[in-house]
C-alpha cells in the first residue's frame, strides 16, 4: 500500500512581493487537486534563519577547502 500525501511545500528561489507572487500562486491553484494556496510572509525570523543557514554552509565549505 502506498503512502498518502496531503501537503506539498513550494519554496521560491528568492523573496517576491506578494502582489508579484500572485501569478505564481494563481498557476499553482490551476493544478488538479490543489485546494488552497497561501503565502508565508517573510519576517525578521525568516531572514535570521536563512542567514544562519548560509553562514553554516559557508563554514562547512571553507573547512573542506582548507586541506
């Protein structure tokens, strides 16, 4: 028996203004089986999390390159 999926998450390549992302959201709504599409607004916490993740990856990269 196969697993069931109820939620798919789409991650955008960069931050967009909500009115600019509306066309992307409209396209996703047209896909069969999509019940709703909501935008998650970027905030300070999101920016901090991305910055920390970017810093962690940079440190790991530098540690690999320092042979």
